[in-house]
C-alpha cells in the first residue's frame, strides 16, 4: 500500500475528484436545499400561527355575525400595485394616495365584521391583518425562489436566497413575536417617541389635529412648544405630515425636533441614544418627503433624537432598557431647545412611531 502507483489508492483519490467535478453543484444544491427547507417550514408555521391568531382574536373580540374566515383569507391575498415611476414627477403623491386607500379599505373591511367596533379594537385587528398578510407574502416569495432554483437544478440561483435568508428570518420572527404585544395593546419598542411626547403633554389640553394624530401646546422657558404624536393607546402611527401642514399654516414654527426609534448596527448597545439632523421617520418615505418639503418651504431646521434598537425590539413588547430612556430623551429634548432656540420662539416636537399602549 506504500507504493504510489497502487491502483486502489489511485481510485480512492480520483473517484471523489470526478464526483465533485461533475456533480459538485448538485451535491451543494441538495445540502443547501435541506437547510432552506427547514427555514421555509418555519415561515409556513409563522404564517399559519399569525392567521389563526387573527381569526381567533376577531371571533372573540369583534363577535362577527357571519364566519370571518373566508373574508380574512381573501384579504390576506390582497396586493398593492405601486404607481408607475417612469416619470418621477408627482410619484410621492401617487404612492401616498395608493397606500392610504389601502389603509382606508382595510379599516372598512374590519368594520364590516362588527359595525360598532371601537377604534382601539379596530386598530388592533388592522395591525394583526398587516402582520399576517406580510408573513404570508414573505413565505410565498421565499418558497417561490427556492422551488424555482430546485426546478432548474441551478445552484448559483439558490445562492442569493441562502445569503438573504438569515435577514428574512429575523424579520419574520420579529413579526411573529409581535403578535402578543399588539393583541394585548402593550407598548412596543417603536413607541418610545410617542411615549416621550405623551409624557410631556400629560397635563395639557389635547386636540385632534389630523387623522389619529394629537396636538398639545405648552411653554418651556419662554418658548412655545407644540407637542405632536399619534393618538394613543391605539395601534397607529397617525399622520404627522398632515398635522405639520396644518400647524405651520396657522403658526410660525422656528424649529422641529423629531423623536423616533432607529435600527441599531451590530455591535451597538441596545437603547443607546443618539442625536442628529434631519427628519427621523421610517415607512415608505411619503411622510418624510412631505415633512422635508414643508420644512424646506418654511426654512425650518429639523433636529432628531433616536433610541437605537434591533428589529425584534422595535416591534415587540418594549424592553425595560428602552422604556427607561424616556426621561433621558426628554432631558435631551429640553437641552436641544435651549441650545438651538431663543426666548419667544416656537418649537414643534414630534413623537414618531407606533403608539400602541401609549396614551397622552
């Protein structure tokens, strides 16, 4: 066996090489497929869990006269076609119209289960619908990409899915874990902005300034403060851009300060606070565009304070570390007002985020 020309040893070395040369990609495809299958099964379970949770919640809390399953299943397959963007002129208004039309339609569909449903329950069901719909769409897209690659026996085609899957699963697990918090009407990490502003307006008079958005006025060291947040404790983000348009049409605003949650980078501490400049607001971009346009037209500087957190922390039950930052953020807001405004000026403070479980 020590002879280098031994035919048995040559076969032992050559056969694996031949196998990997001609069948290497197929072997890799089988190995990768088995791993992806496990994740797709998880996504399927997430999808079914969110659907069942939604149906159970509607039956118990809305008490519909007819069985809601068929209508819920039909709605979960609804899709939204974004406007044509070949000519970018006016695209933001078109996108905003499309998205708000979907929101209005969803709201009416929920009301059809129980015409006398309260706004609080309506917003809860609407949020659960969006979660279930999103999980179903994620499952369908991932499954489609997997089956297409497998059908073609194409390993390079499955590589992008393999690379993206950990990030997709992180988002999906976060949405699945968010369901109990929204069902119970508890604050989520994204609600830190509304929580800070809500505390600031507790002792002042409130008014509805735009759809599901609350405004309050108070004073601080000779400055007039306009406090704005979504109407809690509903599960809503309100419409701060519409509110801003109404406010600046009636008052002279010298500075805008926005408070929001922000995704932390890997390695950053959760619940850390950072200050910056510009409109701190997420979503598809229509609200931010409108806020930036109004601020530009009126030459209003925008300052921001964000509380950093992970994807899961942002949409699940607010952690103690994030909640404990509310007083710290409020102190930083007052410092920012002192440093950037003068006596007699007006400041608009916007608490951005989902205000589920956060009153005012």
